C-alpha cells in the first residue's frame, strides 16, 4: 500500500448502516460505496446495534426509518446508555415532531427528513460527527463542573465537622485537611470524605 493510499484509508469515515429493510440498506450501501472517502458496513441480521458498534467501531451510525416508529429508537437508546456511544444520524421519510423529540432524547444527533437517501450523504455524516463531538465536550465540561461542586461541598462539610469537634476556625480546619492530604499523598476531597465518614459515625 502506498503512502497516499494509507493516508486516504486512514481518513475514511466508517459508517455503520442500521436498518432492517434490506432494500434500503442496499441502496444506502451502494450510494456510500461510490465515495472513496467512506467505508460502509452493514448491521448483520440477528446482531444487536451495540454488538455491531463494538465489532466494527464505526465513526458514525446511520439509521434509516421509512415509517416513523418510536420502537425503532430502542436500539439507539440502548447504544446511548452503553459504553459504545457513537454519533447517530437518522433518516426518516415523514416529518414527525414528536418522533424528532424522541429521537434526540434517545441519542440521535442528526435528524434528517428525506424521501430517498441523498446521493451525497457525506455532509450529513460529517455534521453528525461534529455535533456529537460538541455535545460530548459540553457534557464532559458539565460533568467536570458538577464534580467540582460536589468536591467543594464535601470539603466544606469536613471543615465544619472538624471545626465543631476540634473547636478551631475554618482556616485551621482547612490547613489540617491539606497537611493530611500532603502527608498521605491523597486528594483533598478523598481525605475530606474519609473524615466525614469517621466523624459522622461517631455522632
């Protein structure tokens, strides 16, 4: 394989086609196969979406629903709650606002109303990947912020208990927690949590 071919292969977007309708899957597969920057794989009959994602490790999952049906979103919902999350682009042939809302709640990041699959789906797939990356970044930042708030509450609780039990002020309580964390090479919040559990047990 030449260097150019290796670079092209590495840059290809792997698309998992998840649709039980063989005709639609074949039509989509033919369309995607015409683009050398895309690699299409099919969801094999009898295989779950989670297993297929785990096996193929696609960059994006394309789901085609010809008739809006919330039951078809069950596998997408299961994927979103698993450790195999992937960007999901959904094609439907009818505009259905309730279905669209259910789709986004299930984990779909690109909802597209099309009568037939477009000949060039690459922009839609790239948009799905981009939106997914943005949502994941936002979710990660939110989780970090929530963790930071939770940690601060734990440290504050430990300081209050220490102040009450040792008759010291807040600054001294904080210094004691810091010194203990440094001596044990542990995080301040872990020392605080252990102290809260110990003092709460004595209460």
